[in-house]
C-alpha cells in the first residue's frame, strides 16, 4: 500500500530501478554520514546490477579507510551518468563542483537528506529532518526496495548513524534509530570497530590543533568560541579541512548554550561550525548567513577575513539568542 509518507520512497526507487549509471554525490568536507551513506548506497546499487559512480568534491579523510569500498570514491567525473543522487546535502552548493557539469542540469536528481534546512532541490526529495542521519534514510530506502544487506553495506551505513549521533548521544536518538543500528549489526557491521576509528581515535596533530585553538578560547553571554587561523593549522601539522571535531567538544562547557569555531580555509573563506545545547537553535542563524544544518548542529561558509566573519556571526547570534530567550519567557 502506498501511503502519503512513502511517496518519495516509491518515486526514488522507481528512478533508481530505471537507471544504469547513477552518479552519487556526498557533500564537501565529508563527514562519517557523507561517506557512509555514499559507500553504503553505492555498494547496494552495485549489488542490484547498476554501475554507480561515487563522488565527492573533497578528498576522504583517512580515518574512514576501514569502510570497505571507500577507495572507489572519485573527486572528478568524466563518465556519463543517467541519474544523480545527492546524499546528506542541504543545498546544491554542498555538492561542490559537480553541478557545473554540462549534463547535470538535464539529469533527474534524487535528494536524500535529513537536514532541517534542506531546500528540496531534487526532482524527488527523500528528506526527513527527524532522521538521525542520511544513512538511516538510505537504510529505509534499501529496505523499501528489499535490497539484501551485507556486512559492507551495513558497516558503511552504521558509520553514518554512529558519527551523526556521536555514538548514540544526540537528542534525536529514538528506539527506531537503535533498531536500525541493530539490523545493521545483525547484517555484520561491527559497532566497536566503527566507534574505534570514528570516535575514539584522532590524529595527534588534531590534538595539537585543539591545544592551540583552546588557548584563544572566549566565553561571552553563554556563547563559547574560538578560531583556527591558517597559520595555526600549519603549525600544528593538521592536514584535515575542518575543525577536527573541536566545536562538539566546546559545547560540553557547562557555562555555554552555543559553541562556535571559525576555521580559516586555504581559499580565504571562513568555515563556521555551530553547536547548541537542547532547547537552543543555531540552524536559523546558519541559514540566515547562507548555510544550514540542524537546530543543535549547523554551519556556514563566509568570506574572510577571520575577524569580519567572527563579528558577523557573533552579532547575528546575539540577536537570535535574545529572540529565543524572549520566545521562551513568553511561552513559559
Ligand atoms: Mn548527516
């Protein structure tokens, strides 16, 4: 029976079943959910007899090397494709350089995502902001299509759930999320292995980077923030392109409601990572500044210099947090 809720599932599966060479794209600065949903869906489509192309504009961090098939992801695409599937991207900019390809605009696009701020840019939008991760939605799609799970698919998809929930610790972890994880473990995914590589280990250079960035830490009006200038990243020897998970650590400060980390990129733009404690919302400010995300975890990318981006974000946060506390006192 087709209920209103599974219309996008049905449409997505129809597009997939009629495709031969789908192009699967995950977002720039890929995280565990971007990589896991990309590789998991890719492996499943290959099992169905399709020849998917797995793509990401940025290189894949080495910590995901334990995921079977991660080496198949390419940064440039020259082969033809007859369907585009966008994974974990709230808007087209997150797809990187691929939308500039001549045939991109004339190819049907399935948008699979769980960001609250998703712009529904696909021909089919399989978007569920209540899902823990895009990987959880991919699992839902595969089960809808009755694709059998194997250990490789399961390892990739469980990686998405584990990393986006930081080990089942976020407020969107429901019994359904645990059941999804259970099915993936039953299919052969190892939760300890995934936890080990994604949550329990990090490059030593990342810890050095944290040390340098923590020395610049500021706490003002319950907003805790710091910055990672290019020179700091170089001095620490950190080769990744993000904040090495620092913003998720900062939001553990019990005097803060919001955490922000400003990362200066090689292209002189500033990557801004935002986190909030439950009851607060940083998605609105991120969206207002051209980014997106979830209520408790969002981000945006602003022009430099660093000090300008800091001023803009902190000012926008001040206004929005005042609005949020006003709303709270009005409601209470
Ligand atoms: Mn995600």
